[in-house]
């Protein structure tokens, strides 16, 4: 299908992978992530600058009329995992500098007038009163705003991930359900350390290493309370017969059978990135790029629905 897709807040390109054959432009400004995106999407026009400095006219002059706008603005201002998020929901959207990037997404949709848009974020973004506010903001520029809650693990992703995809269409993935492979299967056929991009041992201190050796499946080295008081775990030893917990930027997992942290490549596999997809920057930045992405397998299924529905708009 001859469509043109723009990926805003493109990151390392998880969302772009699903729409790959039609992505013509992307916006991303972090230097290391820019390098990752360019390496994986060399033919895409990349605006490597602050989204606030990019206008729709610039994009159209470079690549032509945009049909679909996708993107995942930073979720840190909204997720309960962030123990420092602002207490007032409106402050998260209108005061927090990262939260305000949602408004930049809406601005570009308004300027580009695509047939369809999809904004990905954590479900906390649409809890009231923000849900109603977002509907008003999209309605104000002439678009509907459907809140599509999707659990990635229901569609073949071997890690839990519940996200909202706000769009002017209802994203119904009925018939695309797929049983995910278990962690042991995903990691069991990994080639030797160092034989793939981003497949390097992650350094662990001697004290932590001794503690890791004592952990059984499902046990974690660290636990903390999120901003809503829920107990969360990190440095958890994965169970080989289960799928992985939610992968996020600061998440680290311990191998089911070996006394070490997963490599960036192993964590990327749990997010369904192909082994050929490379990540640049320091190791923490690489983990961030993996954890902040839309799983490519899920993105691909959303793209199929999008292409099917766009003719109806």
C-alpha cells in the first residue's frame, strides 16, 4: 500500500519496524538513539532535533503528504513506576517538560492532518481527568480519540506489556492472538556471548554476584514501592516456563540458568526485536532503548489493522 508514515519520538525504532515499508520520516533527538535509528533505517528521513523545533511544513517539504502519524512520547511523567511523578495529573501533562511532549504530538497531527494517528503510552495517561482532557484536545483539532488498551503478551510477545494506543480508529486485534514462547525457549538458542550485536556480558560486582547465585526462579535482588504504593521487583531471576515481566528502561533480569544479568540482545529478544537490530550508546542507554520501545511483533499487527482501516476513513 502506497502510504507515508511519520514516527515521532522514534527511539530505536520498535514502532517503525511494524510499519517499516511505509515509514518515510522520523523524529528523534538523543545522539546515541539517533545513531541507532539511522543504522537500522538508513533510508528514512530523520529529523535529529527537538520535536518542538520541527513543524509540519518542514516534514511535508522533505517527504510529501503524511498519511499516518505514529509515536510513543516519554511515559515517565505518567507511569506509576516513576516514584517522582507529579501528584497533580494536570501537572504531569501541562507542567512536566516531558509530559508536555504529548502536546507536541497533537500539534504535529494538527499541522500534518494525517488520515490516521496512533499515540502509544502507559495506561495511566488516560486515567481521569487526563483521559477526558486528551479527548478534548484531539476533538479540538478535529479528530476522535479512542483508547485502545492492548496487552502485548496476547499477541505473541514473550513479556508482559499493557499499553494504551490512542487513535482516531478502534484497534481491534481479534483473530491475531498468538501464544508467546516461554523465556526458556527464547533464551535457549542464543549463540555464544559476543557473537551478536549487543550480546555482551553486563558487569556485576562481586557482592551482588554472590547474592544472585542464591536466587531461585521468580526471586529478585531488589524491591521497591511505586508511586501508587505497589511493590515492584528488579534484578529478578526469570522462570524458564513463564514469559518475562514488563521490560522497561531500568529493568534488569537474571538468566534462568546462569548467574548473570541478561545481555541487551537477550532482553531485546524478549521484546521481539530481530537479532540484526542494533543499539548504540552505553549499556544503560541500550537497555533504555529496548525497554522504551513498542514490541515489533505487536507493532506489525497494529500496522496490518491500520492499513486495513485507513481506506474507510
